[in-house]
C-alpha cells in the first residue's frame, strides 16, 4: 500500500545494500558500519532530504526485521538523520504561475497537469496515477490513492475543467496522463492506454518538463503554492487541512504564514 515514490526509495535503498555487501549477507551480520558505508557512498553528498528518505526506508526495514526476530542488534545504531533547513520561499508567486501556465510553448498535457496540481493541491504521484475511470468530470473531482493507500477526493476549478476534455479527446479509459509516443518497453497493463497504446507519464518526465519551464522550480511547489495562496486569502486552517488532506494540522503551519506580497 506504499506510494509509488516510497516504493522507488525502498528499492533504491535496499538494492544498494545488496550491491555493496553481496546478496549472501545475512541480516544478523548487517552492522552499523556496513550501513553507514552504503549511505555515505551513495548519498553522502546528496541533499539532507534525500539522506533522510533513505534513513526512513532503512528504519522501516529494520523494524520489520525486528518484529520477525531476524536481527539481534540494531544495524542503524549511531547513524543520525540530517537536519533539513526550513525553506520559507517554496511558494511560487501568483504572477509567475500565471506566466508558466500561459506560455504558448507549453503543451496541452503539461498545462493540464500543472493547473490540476495547483487547483487540487494534490501530490504529483497521486495525479499521475489517475485513470480516466477515477474522474468525475461533471462535478470537477476525482478519487486518488493518497498516503497509506487511502482513497481520497480531490477537487479542481474551472481552469482544469476547460482543459481536461480537450486533452482526453474522447478517451474513456486508461491513464489520464500519457506519454507522447508509444513506449519502447511494454508497460504493465494498468499503465497502458488500451485505445492509443500510449504509456502512463512518469514522474521523471513530468518533473523535467516543469523544471525547464519554471527555471528550476519543482512540481511539489505547485501544491505548496496553492495552499500558501489559499492561506493568504484567509481560508481557515480546517478547510486547508481538508484541501491538503494532511492528517496532522500542525503540518499546515508553513502554509498559513503569509508571504511578503500578502
């Protein structure tokens, strides 16, 4: 029931342990020194958030091993998470978002995805995993699989509502966001449009397109920007929590802080 990004992180982290210390390494011999060696080698120079995401995967793995009584000593003892400095400038200004979304050089698929991310304040992997069958176009909403595998509803506004039918162009089933060309490697059935033969758009492709158009911003900043702008408009914390689907209202503190322009 893990999100796609979490699965990718787990794969990368555990595969790295296997590659660095041989597949025959038994768990009881997995020491903090061996784990630290892999972390430093692979992600020592990476951003603190990347290091910490690998630590989260390892901590989950160790807890699982501990519950099954496969380990006798803690292989993460003494290995610390890194401090992540808070970034108070994550929100993209209104006018900059408008410039990006109105750029005539941006394709219809990207305009729809970016606007839908902003209007729904959804996570990128949630929208990329959408199938047409999940959409309720008439009521401007869709069912997504959120964190923990929960089915949740996201709602969009008129901008997405105008672009969505144009982009789907009569398609009635399969992934909402698809590649421009047929994939060289046949994807899983769930990631293939049965009518066009196109594959589901990957996070890497989507991230690259937005990074280029926005000159370095990230797709997650659209979610952050949407919530920040709603907070600046006076939307209550309860409604922001409903919009963002955060389980802990304290997480919203960064969004209800007005920006310089406000």
